[in-house]
C-alpha cells in the first residue's frame, strides 16, 4: 500500500522549552531513501520521525532519493538515484544492473550510496562544530551503508532503524546474494550505536542472531500519524458485501487461499451468487494469485475484480466504501504490515491471513476492531468456516479502535521514546576533563585497601574506620571508579563522590529488603519494563536486573549531570536494552530546578521544584514517553515528588497487565511537604486495586490510615503490587 502524499513544508519546529526538547538538543541527520512527497509507504515512518522530532525542538536534515518539489523545505536534500528516470543510461548503469543480478540484489544501490555519502560528508563539514546524531531508516540497506560511511572516521552516534527486514524471504536471492546481504546487516549491527526493530518478534530474532545486540536495541513499532485523520462513516444496507485488499501482493503475500475458499462457498451455494465482491486494489504479482483460468472465471462470474493502478487518495476511498478489509501476511512470523494501522483506523472488520500468534495477530486481538484470522495450516473446510464467520460480522458500522491502540501506535507518542534514546546517546561522551577528572576515570576492580579496611573496622566496632576513610579521600586515594560483580554483571561506583563511596558489601546490601520484595512481586511477569525514577548511578536497576531474569528494558531517569557518565556505564553493563534519560520525572513536561533542603549536603536529598522561567533541568512525565508496556515496574525515589510522578504515570499504570511500584516513606520529607505517604497509596487505589507492603517490616498496610507516626525516624519503602496477580 502507498501512503498519502504529504508536504514536508507543513512541519515547523516547536519552541524547545514548551515541546519537550531542550537547549543543546543535537541535530538529527536522517538518511531515508523513501520520503514524502514520494507515495511509497516506506517514507511514512521516517517522515513521522522528522515531523515530530522537529515538534520537540530538534533541528533535522534529511537526505533522500525522493524527488522534492521546488518549494520543498530546505532541510530536505534530494539526492537522485542514478538508476532511476533519465539517469538510466551508460556503462555505470549496466554494471550496477549486473551487480544487482549477480551479487547484491536491489537493496544496496551502490551508486546512490556513493552520491548520498558525498552529500552527507558535505553537510557534516558545514556543521563541523555541532553535535549530530545520525538516524538511518531501511530498507533499502543502502541507507545504512551511507550512515556507516559517515561515522567511519568520526565519533558521531548512529541509530540504525529497521522499519522492515532488509534480508528477503528464502528463495528471493541467490545464496551468494543472501550471504553478502547478511554480512552487511551483521556489520551494521556491530557498528551502529543502537538498532531499532519495528516489532518485538524482530528484536527477539536479532538476539539469537547477533551477539550482544540485546543491550543496544529497542522495539519501536510502526504506527500512524493522528493528524492524518480518516473520516470513516456508516455504509448503506446492501445485498452484496465488498471485501478489499488495499495494497500490493508480492514476496509471499498470496491471496490464493481466500479466493479459492470464496469460490468453493459459491459453488456449494453456501454463499449466494451476487452476494460478495472481492477486490484486489494494487499491483499483484502473478505468483500470489490463482492461475489465469481461475481469475478469468471469477471475473466473468462477477465476484472478483483487480484494480491495479489507483492513487493513494483513491485507495483510501475504496477502503472506506468496503464492508470488510483483507490483510495478507502469511509469509512472516516477524513483521506487521503498515496497512494494518490504516485498516484499524478505517474501522471496518478485518479478515487476516496471517501466522498464528504473530505480532499482527496480537495487535488485532487488542485493537478493538472486529476481525477473523485464517492461518496457513488451515484445512479448506476451516478456511470456508472462517470466511462465513467473517461475512456475518459485516454490518456496515465503523468501529473506533481501542484506547490501547491509540496510546501504543500514535507516531507522536512513539517519537518521545526516540527522543529519549537520542538524548541518551548524545550525552554519552565524558565531560571535558581536567587532570583531576582524568584520575576519576580510572577503573579499579574492587575497592582500594583503605576503603575495605575502613569499612571492616566500622562494621566490627573498631574505632578509627571513618577517620581512615576520610584521610584516604583527602589524599586522593578514592579519585577512582570501583568495579564490582553482581552475579554476571559489572557495577561501577565513583568513590570520589561521598554519596557513593561504597565497598562491595555496601553495593550488594543496598536497600536489601526493598530489592528482595520488589523482585518477589514481579518475579512471574515476562518482558518486564523498569522505569527507574531518581536512578542516581543506577544501583537499583543493576541489583534488580542481576536478580531477575524477566526484565527486558530499563529506562533510568536522573537529572544530576554529575553522575550521567557512571549511570550510562552501569546501564551498558546490564546486557539488556537500557537508556539513561537525563531528565527529572513529574506530572508535566517542561523545566524545573533541583533544590537542596536546609542542613542537607547530600545530592540524594535534593528535590524537584517547578519554575516560571528557564530552569536548569528538563522534566517529563512517564506517560509522555508513550512506552505502554504490558508488565511494568516503577521505582520512585524523588524526595517528596512521588505524588506528581504517579499522576504523570497514571495511563502507564492503568494500561499495564501487571504493575509493581516502590515508594519511599521518609518522615523528614513528609514533615517538609506536609503530607503523609498514605496519600500516594490512596491515589494508586483510585487507578486500580493494589496491595501495599512495608518492605522493612513485611507488614501489609491499608491506604486508609497514616503510614508514619508523629515521632518516627525510620525510613520505610512501600511496595505496591497489583492485586489481580
């Protein structure tokens, strides 16, 4: 299917302080072969990236093979593909044709790669002093080759986006072509700083294929642009039901099973003649259709029609006037066809010819639009029965997709996750170092002897332990990072920072009761996403992941710039996708300041306060990221801002199948803000049913009574877990 034409001129960069980006946001160099006004569906995803990153305050520059109008935006650069149009002449073209046929197929495009690489280098020279992140979107794989060439001799960060697999189905290439293409993809996975899969099944397949890819990959689903509205409507009552497949049929997307099933139902009089019309709207390869004799007979009988060439506007109109829509994806256990998101927004019942338990089927099950599935292994009798069940659904009334669908696949929300990834990569370099800073980068395996001895003396009740540690710190002996082992993970702690001057026992015993109860509560939930709010150097994330095999992603929020480098080191050691987001968490998106209470010297005591003008830190809400995972763990350590964090995560909490949350109950903080922590528990109870456990005592508590007594000094950690599980 082809996307509707959109003008790049429609995008305007929003003010950075109002839209979620912030001053110092890097420029994004986007390499996309397909892009508007080209109507290829492959241009829709990179266009959404471009459009909504600019709304977040980013400056973008696009290099594309899509011909641009004379009044196109200046930040979209057209680089012609010499294999197309008027350039299809000469020896170079003949050599490339031979190369495609013998060596690399159609996805590498070597002459366009070289032209785009030249354009990219020219642009980078003009922006030599600017921080830049490169984002390449494939297929074709040529875009990744361009990006690889641009980062080869620079320290630029590179995100490789796979909106579809670049390796075709078995049999589509010769063994030599397949070997070359697989080697290139393997090289891309090795060289890119991060890879984006467009389905969770694709990311899981990567984990079996590419060593270490788990810690530098994420799933960012395809989706839709909510601003591209579809005005659906009720259909008039009619005797003949119209079923339409809107899009091309190629590469194993065969419609034969459905057409043969309809023919058998008509021949057996289980469907009346004239009661159904099946339309193929778009080009269909002959391999995906029944033989010509069958097609001629079906067309003569009036129940099949093939509309090959229609505009994107006409294609949408034909979909809207259909009683039901056909989705053909029997060839892939991994991919979700882009037309699915258009179909669901049209709101007509969907007959899907797909693999059982595929990502497509899972989306249909939660999207709220009526559907029926036919599977490749179904017998002819099963196909006929499913066809009849589907036809009974066709009442002409459009159905609005579920809130789950809107929240998970709205392109604007998805780009929030991309924003967080770009910010994390852009902040990965160590700050400019003085001589003292250089010492602080030195990493030791284990703690220095002075720290080990001082801690042992203190724990044994021998006087002088703290004095020894103080003297060693003043002598510069702790101007290092200590590395400890947590099961099979490395954890780094900056000893030069008094708040984290820990030996191995300190690290492994950190909040031991809380970590134990948190792991127990979430132990049976697959593919768990952890939101670590107030991550500091990432010790909670490290302990949780080290003790839990079911954590699939970590998003760690920490606004303190002084710990960002160590936090990123620790997240990189987790061996799962983990992102450091240098922002504070609250109920709003904007700016704030960190305030240290009187008589407190620790960074851990600082709390977030809003500000009227330009603040020193960026603030977001969990919901604003649009990461609505099925199983969610949220650790909150924000010194009195817990209520606002919960308000900003309400949708994430409500939509999760299972959820566990940790909240600190600190008497000093409660006295400062004038609220007992039980108010947070009562708020959670308005969202869904939770049980509340004090980790330190093992006591379950009711949100209806105050947690803290008037003279209490002990700090408690509350573990809130959804009761349904």
